[in-house]
C-alpha cells in the first residue's frame, strides 16, 4: 500500500475485542511475573492444594513492574515481528506504520509503552477518547508513534 488513504482504519469496537482477547495473555503474564518474585522473596505459601503469593512493599512493586514490562513487550515484539498480537490475529486486524508498511521496532515500542497511558484512568478511557477524536482512529500511542491499526 502506498498511502494511508488506502488503509481501512479500525475503530474502537474491533480493537476492543482484540484487547479483550489479549487480556487473557496479560492475565497469564501476571502469574509469570508474580510467582517468580514471590518464590525469590519467600512469599509463596501452599495449603489445601492451592498456591498463593502474598507480595507487599518492594517485591510487589518489582512484580508489578515486571508484569507491565512483559505486557508491553508482548505487544511490542509481536507487532514488530508479525504486525499483530494474538487478539489482533483472531479479529483480522494489524498495526502498521501510517503509510501501511510494517512497524519498526521503535514504532512498536513507542506505541505500546504509551498503552499504559491510553489505559488511564480505567479501561482505556484515554485511548478510546483519542480513537474517537482522531481522523485515522489512532489512540495516543498511535499518534506519537505515527502508526495505525487496519483491517486485513
């Protein structure tokens, strides 16, 4: 594709479905982040066939930072390499540069690091407002990275 006018930009609805699917991956990544930190700090307990991690203070902050880094990394690496996450793949959309070309690593990292701001104050309120007020359906991360999400 040669120009952004040829691209079929995706709005809030289909992107929301992709995010909902990717939320399952984020949920798994929460365990990937929390339990190793809890194991290292000795904050894992097992009783009645269940395993619990009870983190507070610095270990909780470390686990949260690790979880956010894994989540942003999941999006950034898959979008850089394949143009899509699992959620985007299943709903047949992809992230591209504004001209329709594949994302650079920088674009993928920038758009996804700002995902944390787009999520504020809760449930992507900033991102939804940005998409609804953008001529190319771009959330804040897309605007800064000059990327778009399009249908296949």
